[in-house]
C-alpha cells in the first residue's frame, strides 16, 4: 500500500509529477466519481 506520505515523497522525487488525493479508499472512481474524473482528465490533458 502506498501511503499519502509515500506518494508525496514520490512526487517530490519525480519532476513534473502531481498528486491528487481523493476522499475514497479502494474504488476512487465509484466513491468520488467527479473528483476522480477531474484528476484523470487533468492528467490526460497535461
């Protein structure tokens, strides 16, 4: 499992990386569909 702290360390180490945290556990696309879609769209359009 990747914790938020682990993800933050990865973002700091990877140039141009971004972190999106969602109010969800395992099924982000079901638990927070709008925020999930926004994050995916931002990634794909970057």
